[in-house]
C-alpha cells in the first residue's frame, strides 16, 4: 500500500446561478475570467454548466456554475460555503479592483487585514460572497493568463485562494479535513465574534486554504448566489483511487468514481453538510475542443452527443462567443 498522497489544493468550486446571461457577463467581463467550457449539468441536462478559469481552465482556477433559473436564493448557515476567495498578485491589485468595483457598481467592503494579508470582500449580482486576497509570495497553482481578458495581467485573478465553510460545529468538520483529507491546522482567528479555524493542505498558501467558521445554530441551504460543492485536486487516477479506498475504509458514504469527461469525480459530504468532490487534474477542457476555441459552442460529453438537438432545444440561448474569445474592457 502506497503512502497517502497530499491534496495539492482546490480543483474547482461549483456554485448556482438563476441568471446565466448575467453570470457570463459578470465573470468574464467584470472579473476577467475566461469562459472555458459551456456544457450541461450531466445529471440535469436542462441546465447549463458554465466553467470560468484561466486560459486553459487549469485545476485551481476553475469557478463553475449550474444554471437553475428557478432555484431559491441561497440561505446562509451551517453546512454551506460562506465565501470563495481568489488570489490576486499584490496589495496594489486590490486597490485597482476596489476602484473597478466602485466604477461598475459592484458591492464590496473595505480592504481589510486577514491573518496578515489584505483582502477585499465583494459580491456578484446574485449576492455570491466572494473575496480577493493579496497573495504576493503565497505561491499558488500553475496557471496561464488569458490573453483575451479585459483585466490587465498584473492585477488579474490568478487562482483560488481558499474557501470558507460555515459549520454547525467546528470539531467534526475540522477533524474530517485533518484525519481523512490530510489538512493541517494553520491558524485561528475571530470573524464577527465567531471563531474561524484556518486549515491548509499540500504546499500551503494560495489555493490550499479551507477556513471553518463555527458554530452555526441555523442550518443553511445552497441556492442561487451560493455554492453547490467544493472540489479538491487529485493529480492522477492513482491518487483518486487512494482517496476512494480511504473513504470506504472510514465508512464515509460516497458516489464512487464518476466520469465527467473533463475529469473524473468522487463526491462525499463532510460532517457539517458541505458537498465535497475530489477531481482528477486530467484530461482537461481541451479534450473535446481546441484550446483556442474553448467555450464558444455547447460542448457535450460523448454519451450526451446523440441527444444534442433535444438538449439544445431545452436551454435558453446564451451567446458566449465574445465571453470565450475576449476583448477590451468595458469598464
Ligand atoms: Zn464538481
């Protein structure tokens, strides 16, 4: 039996939108991410699954959305994701973004100190709670800036920084992450009177941080403007097989391996209730379209391709050519 692999960091975060056109506009034109894949939710083909990332949709910079127009709004509370944090290159970049948010009417807080790093909290048009963190010197996954981004590369979002989980109680969630997933406690701080445990994995720093804010008496419920699940990286199938065996040994209910065409997935819930996934780095988004044409057309995995006409008829029209190809800033 091989030794336990280390999770290198976050792979993707999947959230829920009730407004796909507004979502595409915000994440590509305002945040400057590339639409790297326009496909459907493989378990509900009436919904788009939209992926935003760097030039390639690298693991570690991949914010994705299920488009559910009738989804109820997200209810914050225990068992949900409180915030998704992105890494930007410098403190100067945070000030650039603050000006941009003011100009474009994006709701945001003040630049604040978080564990010795500056951070700027903001929200997308549906209230999705997001944050930019000055990640200078904090490492991060290998990413490839998107030349079509309306945001200059010296201030652009590079990768995830981390996620914050709201937990009914800190103990079970922290124990699960440390005992079963190899995270280590890095710090504790208070946020609004609530203790927050900071955990990290792999190399630590940008892209590896999970904060657990607890306790929460009220349970939350994921909805539009909230996060559906958080995915962590397995660099290859062997590592993912290890995690599957480890979950089974610990009797953690899980999905078994699911082939998502762009990566292979393994789903399970942490004890606080947040849905987790371990996803392989490959094969990646260029498996079914050329790297310079990612996201321009509706991509379907082979098992859905025979049903393309019916699937396309059930989706709202969504012109994503410009979002995928990019162009100069409009703000
Ligand atoms: Zn996922």
